[in-house]
C-alpha cells in the first residue's frame, strides 16, 4: 500500500516509525515531515493545512491511504476532500472533527449522550462569564472554545486568575478567534489520563492509555504546554476502568454522533479525570496525542497500517490489537524559552550516542537538516526521547540516559516524567 502521512511533528514521526514496520507498506510519503521522518519516508514540501495540494498529490500518486496526524487539517475538511476524490483517509469528517474544534459542541453531544463530565456553561460575552464566575467561585476551568494548539485551557485556582484568563481569551484574543466563545467548567479532582479508541463510525476498539505532563516545569509547575512527556501504561488506569470508559463515555458518544448524521471515524482521544466518583470526561480530541502517540506506538505489537485500514473500511468488529506488557516513556526536549518565545536553528548533536542506549528511541518533532548535514531545531518542542523496559523505572532510566547523551545546550526537559507512578 502507498501511504501519505500528513504532519511534521513528534506524533507523525512515531506514526511513520510504526507504519514503516507494516508488511503491507510499499511506499510512504510525509507532508511536510521533519529530519527524523526523512529517514523513514519521502518528505514532500506541502503544508499540513494545504488541503487542495494534499488531495492533488494523493490523486496523482495513486495513494491508497491518507493518514492525518494533526487536528487542523481535519477541522478544515481534509477527510471530506479525500472522500470526494475517492481517496481512503484515516480521520474524521469536518463535521465529526468538531468534537475537537468546538468544546461547546463536545459538551452538547456528551450531555445528550449522558456521559459523565464536568458541570459547564458557555459564554460569548465576557461580562456574563465574569458574573457566572463570581457566582461559582474558584477553582474553575476556563477554556477557549476553538483550537488553540493545546494552550487554550487555564485551570484557575482563584477568581482573580480566572478573570485574567477570561480577559486574555475573550478580550485580548490571545488565541485569536478560538476565544470568541469560552466555557467555564467545574474543576474536577483526581488523576488525569489520556485514553485512545479506534472508531469506524459504528464500532469502537479500545487502544491504550497514557499519562501526559502538560506543565513546563518539574512538579507540574509553570504554564501549560503541548506536553512535556508521557508514559504508558498508567498504573491507575485498570482494565475495569477501561471497560467503564468504553461503556459510559466512548460508545454512547459514538452512538450520539451517528444519530446526528456525523459518524466518527478515526482515533478518539479521550481526556479523562479519574475522580473519586469514577472516570469523567475532560475533553475529546480527534487525533493521536502528542507526546502520547510516541509511547503508544512503542507498545503496539499489531500492524498499525492494517488497523487504520480496518477503521476506514468499517471492519473494526473483526479486528483486535495486541500490546506489549512493557512500559514506555517519552521525555520531550524543548528549546529554551518554550512555551514562550524561544530560539531556533540551534545545532543538536549526540543522537547517534542516544540511539545506542538499550531500549532508547528518539523521535523528532521540530527539526531540520542544514545543507552541511547538521541537525538544527525549528520549533518549541524539538525531540521526544523515549525508552522502553520491563518496568516503568527501566523505561525511565533508558529515556533519561538517552537525554543525557544528547548535546544541545539550548534545550531543556523536565526531569520528573512519570513521578506520579514512581
């Protein structure tokens, strides 16, 4: 099969790594890719959000499957454009991708489906939001309704902090039009877990869970980021909890989407809070998480390409997935200053030394090759340095040994990934 992978981050490198192991694969392209992906696939200079150019490329090259990594192309209708062109695409339609593109839409769907989640209210007027806030008090969660690159959520511990978030999002528009509407939600308490399920519109197949680390600093301090590290499996997420999440959250939501005429096909990313009253939904995303995808792909023993095709073709009811009992951990190395302004085009060395560490695997996110062959940073989150092992501690040891082998003075990472479990 000829496959076009869309995206250029750490998630896409992990997907390329898993897809390249499939015996079904004959050719892999990635648009636009990165320096790490270029070692596995032919990178093409098409932006991930250039829907017409992506569809044109796929048609001209007789691509058998388009695999979409990031959320933006899905909300822009890439899957719809592929369907119109007779192309198979792994990812939801634009109408179904509203589960990530609009947090209000998700709450409307899940409320109708009886899914356990936070108490919520939505606002298009800042003063009305402030009045509700004063009535409810803090802690409270302030969310931009639209896509904000994983940074549109503020968990406010005080009313003043929440008021500042409302002003930033709705009035200063720090996230652009994504902040034209906001949600104020009950602050759920417990452990946060990311769970993933493959969906074909009718059937949902459980994948695996991971625990992400959103804040930039050790001990979960500092501002939220796109994710500074993850591990899988999280000990707190038991098989019994997985069954409960499938029965009370995933399947009812899938049924409600089908009922509305917008069946969900793709991977459903279920953001959960494990509360004392049971698992509750924080949010849905419509693609693999980053950096959760990296640890999932390290543990997946089934053929990823075959699984994605089954999801596209409505055949998940005849499919099962095998997972390694080993643990996996990824530590994100970011450019100094991230998630604020950061320096770019700094040289990274030592990846060959890191790759020689038993159990280690390095995934590229924001990287490129200079003409002289040097590897340089191009983004905020630059590398995902991963480790696997029989225990989470062994996976952690491998990951941090690989981190320490990399020579990049302008980079940094958290040193406590996995602290909840360890």
